[in-house]
């Protein structure tokens, strides 16, 4: 069966046909969410197309405290007759984690809110007092605005057990927000890279049957808005039609936008002497990282929430182009652009990146190149939780193949993971360590390999260098070990 099961599978019909399941003494529920980019390799695409929340059919989350229902992902557990339907990372981990916990089992849910909301729920102030709470409704992608400015994960707890983010922890997230109150309770933050993903360019040009192969320079011009018609994209062969370009960009606080705009800042500014090739001489950086300095914006003709929202918007608009994760593009058989002849389906490796430890991405960017600067994790927290924060260097580029990429992370607390605001489960920290060890092929529980990934995603190369010395083979296990009760 395909890695990406068609969303048309009816969860209702399947669940009604389930035979008697294995009985477990207790559950170790882990409620999380955030970045939409890694959703397909994390939880698959077998849930309702508009659902943000993908959770086990038997998950304890149920309706949130806000009264919302849950999604309908098919997630197996040991002995589950539906296990063959869900070969994704979270599913495989849950299906193989009985031994470490005797008769208990891990159950995971994941709400696709976008990276910004995930980080807010992890780091900001008192939950429920204007800052959001993990027990609020996860919501759906449609109708627009369901999620609101700050939704939740449809958890039963105020704080998430973990979050996913493609926009790494910033100085504002950690120093301004977390250290303003939660640090006394949770000690510090842990951030571990999990996957590298291709950021693809979904496109719709009716009647254009040739591959849409565009140069990096034309990617820069299109997303800046200096090219507004497909017949002006000089790298297209044959020439594009007389059709207005409609750029679809994210409306939510997005880690995919962090990654894509960082690519533009790295490749469109410095590569062309600080400016686009058709910009006036002496112009400052044309692109800045959108997550941390949105003053120099991407072009936006159509705004959409979530990667799947971008793909849906592109599919519905002739002349449209956007940016989204490979999983949502390939799962829907959406046409996409090649970049400088490189195909994200066949030419993406994610290799060649370098990493930093004890480092936060600063909430300022340099005016010369538009790339975020970095700052250190506060010294006291480095002493208490050394190496707990691992991040890809903002100036890093992949070494070859398809060039547009994102690194995605899981983040949580260094301490207090057994506290009441996260469900008061004594095994939650060890279960989360187990998930991260499983992803990276570390440890012995579960003693099975992580599954093959969908096209356009790769696991982190643990031989990648750490700028201060050594490799991720040491840095990643050390960061994981900082997750404690």
C-alpha cells in the first residue's frame, strides 16, 4: 500500500469494523502540535482533508475543553489490525513501545496550527489569559479563521507535551517569553532537529504541459513581484502564457515561511551582490527572514493558512504559485516547479548542513543580507541543561540537488514534564525521549527502525558538523537526555 493513503478512506466505516483490540492497563498520552510541514511524515494523511487535528481514533483527547471534536487519523497500536494503513513515524513509534512501559502504551496527537502558535503555547505566560492554551480547540483549516489568532491542540491539559516547529526557538521565545515566568517551573527548553524537508513550489498554469523549470533568479523575481506575468519568466522553456502570476503566501505565523524566506535571503541577496539582478544599484537586502523581520515582505496575492491551505489555494487559481512542504504537494498530485533543473521528488537530499548548540535565532536580521543573527541561550540555563538547544545555522545551504529546504524540530521543556499542567504522567518525559531516539535511530526501545519517509523528506544526518566542534552524533543524544521530569 502507498505511503500516502488516500484521504477518501472513511475512518467511520473502518472504525465500525474493528475487531476487539488489545487491552492495556494505562496510557501515556502526549499532546502536541505546531508546524504543518512535518505532518505527513509524522502522522500521515489519512484524516479528513480539512482537519488540523490528527489523533488516534481511541485517543484520550476527545473533545477539547472548548467543546471541539477531534480528527480521524488512523493510528495503530500493538496488535491493531489497521497498522498496515499507517506507516508514519508517530504511528510506528506507538506500535512498538509496549516493552519499555510494560502494559502501558504511548498515544500521540498532533494539531497543525503553524509553528508560531506552537511556540507560543510552549513559551508564553499564563495559559488562557490572552496567550492561548493547549486545551483550546485545534479547529479545522476551513472555514477560514476557525483557528483564530491563538488556538490550542485540543488537549486536556493547559501545556503541550511537545511542539513541532520549523522556525527555531528565537531570543524572544526563550529569553523574553519563557524566562519571564515559566523558567521557574520548567527550568529550560529543549529543541532537537528531526527532519529535513524540501519546500516545494506548487503551481497551476492551465495548458502548459511542459515541466515548469525556473531559475533561482526567477524564483527571486516572482516572489518579490518584479515579474507579474508567466510570459516574462525568461527561464521557462517553452515561453510561458500571457497569464498573471498569483503568489500564494502563508497567512499564519509559519515555519515554512521562515525556511523559504531564509532561502530567498541567502540566495537572492548575497548571490546577486546584495540585490536582485534587476533591482536598482545600492539597494539594501531585498528579502529578509519573514518570521523575525517582516518589514521586507514576500509578495502576497492570496493568503492561505497552513501548507495544505496553500496547496488548495494554488490548485484553485490558474496562474498561481506558492510554497509548501513536499508532503502536501505530492499527496495531492499537485503540479510543482523545478528549480534550476532540480526536482524535489528525485533530487532532494538535505545534505551539507551545519548546526549550532546552545544557540537561539535572534529576532533581528542584518540589513546587509536579510539573514537572522544568533544569540546564546542564557548562561545559567546552559550550565543546567548543556546543549539542550540544537539549531541549523541560519546561513547554511544544502550542498547539492534541489535547493529549497526546511529543518523541522521537536521542542519541549527540560524539567517539569510530569507536572499537572501537562497531565501529571510520570512516564511522559521518558516516552518523549523514546520518540526522539526512535526518529534518530538511537537507543534500544523500540528496537525497530523508523519507517521510510515520504518523498521530499530525509532524516537528519547525525554526521553533520556542529560549528563549535564535533557532530550531531553527540549533540543530538545529549539534547534528548535533557528532557526530564
